[in-house]
């Protein structure tokens, strides 16, 4: 990938920016806590980081499972992170990723794909693991599995 270029431009609201990549795709970013009603005009930067770990690992997992000839009929990812209030910078201390898959899929292969993604291939998880414990669990065709953890260094 090499150099990544994005452009951010402030919009009409004080903390609202539109971020655009080199291909012209964009996302709105904002700080909802800066508004009296608590509603901003876009995704918060730290929320975007939770979206990024979900998207990064999701792409990896689809690639790995497809190479293993696993049939994915549906795939969703839920991510939650905890970061303390009242400190700056407020870094994520824990992140939990829950993968939900349906299809003709072997749960053992799903777990292996998740471990490869979060522990090796996903750049976002590799950055986050420097400060946060990352845990995962997964559900395949309605059956829940516990998963594991990637721990931040002490």
C-alpha cells in the first residue's frame, strides 16, 4: 500500500470534518460530546478506530475462509472498547470483538482465521494491542464459542 493520503476538511459545525481518501470515498467525523444534545454530525475518531478493527479483521477472515473453501452466507461483527474518562489521552484498555457467521463453515477454521487476523495480519489490532487487551468470541450458525485474548504488554 505504501503511502496513504487522506484529506480532512472542516464543515459548518465546529468539530465536524469530512475525511476523503484518494479514491474519493468519504466519512464524516465529529465529536458528539462537544454538543449540548450529545449528537454530532459524524463518527467520533475513537469510534472509527473500533470500526477499523472490525473492518480490518473482517476482511482478513473472509480472505482466509474463502481460501479454505468455506461458504460464508452472512457475516457481522460487533466491537466494544473501554477507555477511561477524564484522562488525556484516553486510550483503549480493552477491546472485545464478536464475530457472527452463518454458512457451511467449520468453527475450527473460523477460530484459526480469527487468531491469524487479530494476532498477525490485522494492522489495526497490532497497533491497538500495544495498549489494550483484545478479546474475541464468535458464533457460527447460532452456536457460541468463547474465543481467546491478545494481551497488551505489561
